[in-house]
C-alpha cells in the first residue's frame, strides 16, 4: 500500500518566479498543496491560474516578514516568538492582520482555504494559535480548513543541523496545536518533513529529499520552497531554483516509487 504524502509548496504570491514554479510543479503532479501569501505582491495577479489546478490551496499566515517595500513593517520572527511566549503579543494587531489576509484569500478564490499554515510556522505560536482557530470557527463553522501540523517526522539519516531545526520548530507549538485541533475536530497532516537550512544546491537537496521520502509515513506533509528562476546574487532564490529542478526531475518519480510514496491531497483523503 502506498504512503499518501502531501507535498506542499510555500510562499505563493511572494514573487512571479515562485508563482510560476508552483503552477508548473502542480501541473506535473509533483506538489499537491500550495500555501498562499494573500497580501503578497503577485498573489492577486496569479491566484486565478492557481485556482484552476487540482491541488489544495491554503492560506500562509504571515506575521513576520514585510513582503515588499510598500508593505507595513513586520516584527522579526525572533521578536514575534519572544512576544508570544512572554504574553506581550499585540493581539489586536494579530487579529487585524488575520482579517486582512483571510479576506484577501476569500476575495481571490471566492471560497475558504483548504487549509491554514504559517509563514515561518507562526500559526502555532501562543496567542496567534487561538486567534487563527477563532477565525476558522467564525468564518467557516462546521466546514473548517485543515491545519498544518509541525511536529517533526522521522529523522533517520537526516544531518544533525537539520534534525535540530526540525525539533525546534515542533517544540514552538506543535503539541498545543495538535491538542486544540483535536478538541475542535480539525484535521491535520500527520508529521512535517522538509525542514533544512535552505542551502547546499541541487545535490544536497536531492540527498535530503531522498531521506525525507524514505522517512515518510502515510499522511505526512513534505514542505518545499521552489521557484522557476533564480535572481542573480540572491542565495535564497538560487536555492529555490535548486529545489524546483530537483522536484521537476524525472528521477523524483523513481525515488517516490522506491519508497512507496504517492503525492496526495489531504482534502481528498
């Protein structure tokens, strides 16, 4: 029996290269979910094209990065985490940001998101988590989106640096998110794969991807950050292009077959 794995591309709407990469991979059947920055500079222009694809489309809640020069400033991720865990988070500001982002998503697609997650996993933080769940209840009633769970998947063969990062992400709220999702009857993916330092080029990403596919279990989610092209001099953009090249490679089909993995939509399970 094959293992159904959600392969989720993050950051749609951040720039055109990312958007084109996501749409191309969706057409290839290499990703089954796309997380949207609904206030991103290219989101509105490309949302309709994304909506025509047979994938889960989610809201990528952003509270930690200004997406272009015209956007209002955002706190750094470290500052946001400290504020959340010391009870100093401005909940009115968070509520306003969530309202704007949910409204923009619904205006573009004419429907609720299939799922909710967070840019830099902010959806799981104390305070933020409660307000996200309140949005789902108020807006969608009994037909609520699923939530991305961040607890790390199996880490066999994963280097120490990546393993530590995966555990830290999970420790910042995955347990509480899982308990609250269960209490509210919300679905989640099983575990999270795909955490690394966004470096190393194609060869390193290919090696990591093969380990993640080996470690995958039914219902896990493998996140990725591909883009069609790379901006000159931008290391993160070059790594996004490396991810795209690996995910688009014919070899990926062989790796999935060898590990019994099938790219799947959670909304269709």
